[in-house]
C-alpha cells in the first residue's frame, strides 16, 4: 500500500486524530520526551538530544524526504480555531520536540493567518527541522465559500500559482516549501498548465516537490500521464478525505497512488 501519514493536533477538516503505533514499536512508550524548555534534557544546535525518540520516520512517496508518520495539521491555528498566536506556537513547538517533523497547512486557512503563525513558530533556526507543506487553489480575497473577489486570484492557473506561492513564502517567512499541494482540481485550467508552472517553480528552488489534494482517481491518472508525455514534474503525493466513515478512496485513489508511487496524507 502507499504511504499513509495521519494528521494530528489542529488538523484539517478531514484529518485523522491519531494513528496506531506498530506492535512492539518504541512509539508505544507512554513517557513523553523532555520539553524543549527543560534544561535537563540538553540541546545540540537547538534540537533536543531526544529529538525523534520513538518516531519511525518514513519516506514521503519517492521524494527521498523522511517524515514522521504523524503530521501536524495547522488548519485550526488562527481565526478559524485558536486565535492566540502564542498558544498555537507552543503547540507547534511541543509537536516538534516530540519528534514530529512534518507540518501541513494551506494558504486559505484563516485567510493566510495560519501560515503566519507557522512562520513565527519556525523562526530562530527551527525551519530546517521541518518538512513544510502548504497548498494553493482557493480564493484569498474573499471569505472561503463566499461569492465575489478577483476571478484571477484563485484556481490552478500559472498566473495564480506563481503569485500565491510568493505570498505563502512571505507569510511563512521562508525561502522554500518542501511540498506544495494543489488543493482541488480546477476544471477551467488544463492540468498541463498547472504542472508546467509547478515544474518551473521546482527548478527555481522555490518548492522541493509538489502534490495534489482531493483529486479523484481519474484526474490523478491524467496528471501522471500528462507529466510523462510532456516531460514535466509529477504529483508525488495525494491528500484525500479519509476516515473510518469516509473510505471510498480504498477502491480507487489508494490503488492509483500505489501504482504511481505516490505518498498519501490523510
């Protein structure tokens, strides 16, 4: 089966709350790792000596990046959930100190405020510890789900992807994104246009890899074939809705992801 990574803590609307550890794994140890602020734990280069204790890091698809099996979803940091930035930052730091090295967010969460919070949390040398993922697609100049706004400030066009990536980099206070995800399909934009823009950004060093989110299986296959035929970069991950009650991806999306070596975040 393809790699499954569960979201925890403040995760997005279809994120899982927990994942079961492997039987006999050290992740069953109920003792929490020392806090980053605990002087008795000792630090080296800003990272606790116990960093990652009990974590079974896995490959993120075929990217070569290694991530914790738990991913911190940041949807509820900001106006949509926890409005206090200090509290949100403490949650992020606690996750990092426990060995979680994967944070997933989107530009649209709290209209960019969530990205700002994550950027603050990763300041002072913590950015290099983290595989950072964000997304693009939804309108940023109107409240999510509301009509109106600039029709060119949304979707999967080259114009919007390039513009909004720069906005995300500014809000996150970073020079690069490790995993840039297309939040939804866009029926008005050719997938070749989207993949071409993402490939150019990857070659520029602004993103390390890119993936899809909530794409139906046929559209994932179309994107993979287009990438192959046009010599473009490929979606290396998919983030589908998945829970105990929503399991439709088991019959189509997961087999497709396995066929193309994609990691799955859910």
